[in-house]
C-alpha cells in the first residue's frame, strides 16, 4: 500500500534551490541529492511512520 505524501510548496522551493546550488558545485552532487530525495520519497510512501520531528512533521 502506498501512502500519499504531501510536499509543501515551501519544501518544493527549498528542494529546487538546493539542486540549483548543488549544480553550481557539481552536477554529480546535484544528481546524488535528487536521487536521495527520490529514494526517501519512495520510502515514505511505503512507511510514513517515522519519528515525530515536532507536532506536525515526521523526520526520516
């Protein structure tokens, strides 16, 4: 069963900015970051029940 993961607009903007920053350093670094993001997203779809970071968010 896959859970629906909601990525907030602020988080999406932060991810895009991080990728743009990493591209300036190295395209490989940017690609590694993006691949890690995709793996984490997929892992959360399968099991979103990670430790609470605060009252509203869980951290992975």
